[in-house]
């Protein structure tokens, strides 16, 4: 057993929610005077109770023996220094990073955002917008110019000017020139969060105040709100709009789609017509089937609308036109909006990847600010801010040498960070191409980032002290990794490479590896009795398996199957009650199948050769080596079990 996930499942299947700390723990045993306590033994025993299939291992005395052996192996691994290996340390660090992600969130805020996202997903909003671009890190003066421009445009719209025409004239969204700012219908998680929130707050027929996103300022006009239509799966046949604007080409495209529709009316299959005639080459080979979609996910709203109007009673549309060409659409299936429980995991993932995640991060940062109360030296900070120059914007700035910069700038609980630590962080941020100006504003921005990162890092580095269950899981994973490396070194590789030891082990135990009585036979089966009788007649004429299949099966229908080989007594492949004697059996029936068996040879029970049972022998040899090794460890290290405490544990578990 060398797969790490399987190996560790025995040791780290602990569910965080089920963790319980035993207050009155006692030393159950010691290894070289190092105590191991009852709380760990009880927790691991209860945790693994359902995982252990061997009833003997559920016996407490036997389980204590296993647990002591486990701790002996970990003690040996540490003695050998396996915990210092680079591969071991890297894997442990990777696991810790993954595990810590569960703690770098605010569950209350996350749950609120998930519920909000689901409630919004019940509706679809039709809106148009006007965008005035401004970088999210722009100078206040530039931001104000963009804001005032948006306010001016809104004022004109409120006085009656057409919003679409204003979008064509002023919007800096490149698509506005064609669509007049129209965004079609959308639901939650389709737009950036700030835009989405503003759209859901804006009443139908009104225009929002300027809304800031990372792209700039938006004016949003909400035109309609409807219930979410869910998703739909359709197939389509498409005739493309001719490349040249010639009347005869347009007429030919219309005639072709009408002819295809006529064929459908005559009963011809949609899928075959799509394969032959659809000019959408990405879907024609699949019978025109498209990936299922919801509102606003295609670039042709009229196509979506037709797809959603189809029903089981009227599953095929008449020909209709979009800017891409002519279409006929066939309904495959409609998928209504899922329940909250069905969507919860999906929504949690979306929240984690969405702009919303910043709200979760901000909430955690606020909690960490209160928890650790970071303190900054204002005089040193002022000195550091002056040390950063405009060279930063060209990635040429270097940290200047100054003894004062080595002083304490920031303290996070017990952690102290110097001015140089911060300046080195500033230097690294040149790669991010930040353009915040002037330099003091840039430094303030970077310091805020730096402090937040240091708070999170300190919190993450101290999770073992904050959460006992985190410490427990990490300890178990740490031990599991060490044990895996140790077992691979001491047992698994040795059992495979020690050919003389393996052979000697087999020779002293070979009578444990026995074949039962076996048959060398040909088994013929069919669900039709007349067919199996024909096969029986052919076998009597000494016709082989291939000839039987050739004689009875056809290209379109397989009525008989054959299975030849050596079969052990009790094998599922052998029909029941086959006599252990050579010759052709009578026809027998089991369930829906009829069988006949041609027994060629009877092979009596015998000891298996090493090659025939090598996998089982290696497994047994590994267990033998492991037990011998544990016995040796008991002499290498001093083990003392506190029997009085163990009796208390037994009593506690019986309650």
C-alpha cells in the first residue's frame, strides 16, 4: 500500500467539526520518557473505529499495541532525521497552505454573500450602461473628472435625451457604438459585483447615480426585470449570412433554410439534417447540439428567446434570423433554477473567485486589526516615505542604505518588522506596474497592503496556537508523511528487492498458498436454449471456440459467448455443479443464461509456485518484516505502559 492518500486516510480522517479536547488527560505510555496521552489515544481510536475492518484491531489491548507501534515508528523516523528532508518539508508546507485556506475567511460574511447571490439569481435584469473609463488607482483629480463627466451625462438623460444615443456618443465601452450600451438580460455573478449590486438596486425605468468599478464610472439604466428562466439545452441548424450583401445570395440562404424546414415537416431526422446541412461546423457533427446556456450567455438575444419559448409539445422552431444567419432550433431539455442547497457549493466557489471575495478579506482584516492591534512608528514611516522616489514607476528604484531603517517600524502582536523589511517589499512591488501618484499616495497604498499581508501571515503562522483542531490535523499529517517515508525505506522497498529473503519466507510458508482443484475448460453461454444446443452439437464434433462463434453469431447479433482458460473450484466464472472430470457437460441454466462446459483437463489441488502468488507473498512478507521491525524498535527504545491509566480508558470507552 504505497498510495499516500490511502495511507494517510487511516491517520488523518479527522473531521474538524468532530474534534473534541479531553480536559483531564493522563500519560498512557512513554517512549524514552516522552509521554503520550489518553486524549490522543481516545480520539484516534474513536475516529478510526469505523475504518478498521479487522475486528481484532477494535480490541483495545490490540489497538494499544498498534498505537504504540505507530509512535515507535515516528520516534525512529525523527531519530533518522527524515523530518529534515527537503521533499518532506515541501510537501508538509504545501498541505499546511491548503488546510489554512479554511481559516482565512469569515464564514458569516461568506454565508451572507452566498444567500444574496442565490436570491439575486432568481431574477434577470435587462439594462443598458454608459462607461467613463478611469483607472482604479488614478489620482483623485482624474477620478473627479471622470465622475463629473458621468454626472453631466446622467443629467442630460434625466432631462429627456435618449440614453442609447448618449451611450453611442459618450460611452467608452467599445461595444456601445453598435449596441447603444444594451447589455441584454443578466443575473448574479455575470457582472462585477459593484455593477451587479447597483443594477439590482435601481428601479425599472430609472438611471443610477455614477457607480465606480475597477473599470471606471458607470451609469446604469434598468429596463426590465423578470424571473430567471434557468438554462436550456438545444440543437440548431444554421445557414450563415452571406459574406457579400447580394440579394440573390440572401434569397438562396432563405430558400435553403425553408427547404430544410420542409424536410423536418416531412418527418426527416433533425440530427441527420444538421450533420448534412448546418453551416455551424462546431456543432453540426454532433447533430447541431449546443452547450446548454442561460439568459445573456449567447451573443444573440433573439436566439435565446426562441430557445426558451420551445416546449415539449412544440419542440422545433420555424426558421428565424439573427445577425449570424438563419436558424432552426430544436429543444432538448430545459433546466429550471436549482434549489439553494443544490447550488450552495457552486455559489461558494463563485463568491471565492468574484469581487465579493474582497469583502470577506476586508472582514477578516478588520478582525485581525482588533485582535493583534498593529503599531507603527510614525517618525520612521515618514522617513521611509521620503526614501521612495519617482524611479519606482520605471522599476529603477533601489533601497537606500540608512542605519535608521533597521529600526522597528511595525509590530504585530509579538512579531517585529523593520523599516528595511517594508522598503524591500516596496522594491518588489515595482513588478506590479503601479501608477498611483504622487509618491506619498503610492507609499500609503503599499503600506496598507503590507500591513494587511503581515497580519494575515502572522495569523496563518499561528493557526496551531489559535485552533487546537488545526494543530491536531497538522500533527497527524506530519506523522503520516514521516511514516510513509520510513515504511518505504524500511519495509516496502526491502520486501521487493530482497529476493533471497522473499524466497526463504515463501519456502517456510508455502503450504499457506494453495490452489484449489482446477479445471482447464471451455465455457459456452447463451440466453437462448436452442443456440446452446447447437453449440453442444458442434463441440461434440470437436469444433473450437472461434468456429462456434463464426457459426452461430452474425454481424448484427451476438447470441453465443465463449470463455476458455483454467478455472479454480468456486470461481464465479464457472457454472455451478460442473463435474470435475473431463468431457462435455449437459446443458445447465443459471438465471437467464444456458451453459455447456467442455472440460479438457482436471488439475488437482496443489501448492502455488512463488510466481503464481508473488503479490500475496510480498504483502505477507511486508507484514512479517514490519512486525519484526517493531519488535526490534521495542528493544531500541524504552516503552512503558501505565496499566492503571489504561484500565481507566477501557472503563471510559465501555460507558
